[in-house]
């Protein structure tokens, strides 16, 4: 057989033998199944069914969750598969055959392992994230979500899935239940999927922070994020042999002004540590500028008094605990080479 010899159509019974039992009509034609034959087999009572426009389920029973996921992805990419020949035995299409589409919303969170998200098989619709200019409409179990900036998808069990912050924003957009929103946001942080700042950034970009039940859930999220960051900070001190500081203190000059609230302070070394658990939002807002100016002013004041301020973020503590311990240890060791700091009053917060 030379390279010009056409591929022989696969027998119909072999199309159902693989793990993938969802194909587009274009893929079926490439396998030698005509449009008329596909239509005949998809008639009521037939062995196949049309799950979505241009997408065929090669059995008559209810689709599995996996089949529905691949069906909605194939629906968004079906015009890209026209004229693409299939190779023998290629029941599993490559990820690139889905184009830029990816699963998002509740189905994506379920794939990320969220216990608070229902499994894809139980969802009436599955959200699919596509570029804004794609000419698609929501239909059947496929709900189209458009965006001007696509995130980089994660591959989970052969399915392109939106990152957790984006999937959360798309899920929250369709939820009115405050309890459900709070459960999802809390699990995102408590489960180590992402930091609160990333979630708030996506919620803000989706213009969801004007919904009272979302704002309430975000407050709980930020509190959860701070608690986890503080727990990691305790680990930095105790697991890496750092001297025990005073925790959560208010620093003041004797008889003078308030200098700032610090998460940890080592008086002998005059080293203060502050966790930055602010949740940045897109764009520059006056309140953000004011908050940052106040932070910079406080830090400069303490530095002039000879107090070293170490600034850590929850993300750094999550991703590089040992490195952050080294940062704190270096600041403590450097105290011996500095001039003595001004005396400050330390009060519990």
C-alpha cells in the first residue's frame, strides 16, 4: 500500500469498541459513515443518538459524565475537525482537536477535586470557555462562556480544564445560593487550590463583587486565607528553628504614636514581620492607592527607627516555606551588624 491509498472505512461495530464513544459527524464521515447512515442510526429507537448539534453518541443509553464532557468540547470544535482524516484505531482525539475550548464552572471544579462541586454527570449543563469571537450558541448540555483573555488550561484526565480561579468565577456567576458560594470559595483556599487574591481578582474581573452574597463569601474567604497564612508562619518559626517572636503585636513609641500592627516581632533583633493578605483588584482604585501609601509610610517610619520589616505573602508561604524561613533567619542574623534600634513598646493586639 502506498501513501495515496485511501484508508478503508472501519466497520460500524468497531467504532463503539474504544473508550471514546462520542464523535462528530465529520469524524464519522472520515471513518466512512455517511451523513444519511448517521441520521438513520440516530432516529428514535436507533442504536445512536445526537447528543449535540454535529455530535453523536454511539450508543442509545444515557451518556456518562466523561462522554458529556467530551461532547461539549467536540461541539465547540466541530467545525475544526471537518476534512481532518482519522487514523485507524484513533478513537481518542488529541487534546488539540478541541481548539482553545476548555471546561469551566462547576464541572471544572469537580475535575479539580472540589467536594462541594457536583459531579459532571449530575449537572444539567456544562460550561465551556471559548474565545469571545467564536460564533457559537449555548444548546442542550453545552453552555458557552466567552472571554477576551483565555487562561492556560490544565489537563485533567485528558480534558482541558480552566484554572481554579477562573472556574470559580464562572461557577459563582451562575449561583444565587450564598451557602454554596461560600463553600466553594472556602474549599479553594482550605484545599490549597489557590490563594484568596487570585480568586478575588477573577471575581472582580467578572464584575461579581457587587452581589451581596458574593461579598459576604469573599469576607469569609479572606478570613480563611489569613488563618492559613498565619498557620504557615507558625510552621516557619517552629519547624525551622527560628527564635520565638511576640505574635500579633501593636508597636508604639513610648508615650508616642502608633507605629503599626505586626504579625510577629523579635525585640532583641528589632525585626518585625507583616503578612500581606490584601486581595488586589484589577485597575488602580483610590482606596488601593491609599492603603499602599499607608503601608509604605509605616514601613519607612519603622526602618528610620532601626526596625527591619520583613514582608511575606500567603503565596510565598505556601509555595516556598523553607525559602521564607531563610529570609527571616537572614534578617535576624543581620541585626548584629546594624546600629541599635530605637526602643519601642510592644503591646498584644
